[in-house]
């Protein structure tokens, strides 16, 4: 996809896709991690550029940018970065930044902002790649600090949990279909639904209802020779 360079801070692009032009002076220090953020979120019809810029502020500010337009480009040119399809109202993120563990707070803050703009629930994958780990040079006992986190956003707790439920059902069914016919798994799905119903009831009655349930429904890490591959486009 090619973008058309226009004045900074405006929408631009081809076939209705807005790509925000990055600043060439983004922070490029020798950080311990390369952090890849990947996901798609359907936004409300009334979402404005200013609202989106504010919601994504924790990301572009962490990158050392002056605005969303400055910080929307990934450190890798082959990655689309941060884009907004104005026709489909779809925020698409395939964006890498160099950073440290403190980026996790930026992710939490970003989720809070996106919750206010999301039309429906969505999952956002975040992968921390250990830049100091070399598989070829390290000993067999050495482990990388790679980590993978699945975040969830949405307009309501119910919308967020629906995405979590759907992903879990998909994973469980895919695993169990190696040994059972799909028609035999109805009871398993029902039990998963019961668990999420209990979790939702507990969440509604708690003070945590306004926070994204980070890590609930899926988070993990990869180490050593099982490093998670980067997204290819």
C-alpha cells in the first residue's frame, strides 16, 4: 500500500486508507527490546482524528514523537505502522518501537483510551523481542527475555469478554479436533461459556469494571529456541 505525503497531521492515502506520515527523528536509542504491537479495532462512526490521536498518545509519545502523525511509522519500513481506514472505520496497527519494560504502562494507558472509541471488542497482540539475545552465539541453557502479551479492548466488559471467549473456544476446539470430532465438543464449549459467565458476573460487581482485563484469556512468553516469529506482510 502506498501513501501520499501531505501536510503533517492530516489524513492521507489511497483507496480510503489513512496512513499517518512518520517523523524521521523518532527515538532510536539502543533499547533492550523491540516491541511489536499488532491488531485491528473497529471504531465508532463519530470518532475524530483528535480523539484517535489522544487515545494512541501513550504509543507515539513513548516513541519520542510530537504527534500521532510523527509517530505512526514503524521502525521497520516494511511494516504498515499505524493506519486508519476511514471508509471501514478500522484502526490497523502493525508497528514496532524500541523500548523497555516501562512500555507496558503505555499499553495499559492506550487500552483505556481505545476502549472509549471502540465499536466492538478486539484483541491486540504485543511481542517483546530481546535485542541482546543471539540464538547462534548463546549457550543452550541461555534464555531470551522475549515475551508475548494479548491485550483486549472494547466499549464494554461484555464486548471484551466476548472476544476472549471466542479466541479461547477457537484455540481449544483446534487442539481437541486432533483427537475428537467437532460434533463431540459441544459440551466443552458450554463449559467455557459457563466460566466466562462467572467471570463477567464477578467483574460487574467489582471496581475493576473500567479497566481492560489485561492478560485475561491469554498471555505467555517465548524463550530460547522457541522465539515467536515476526509478522510478515
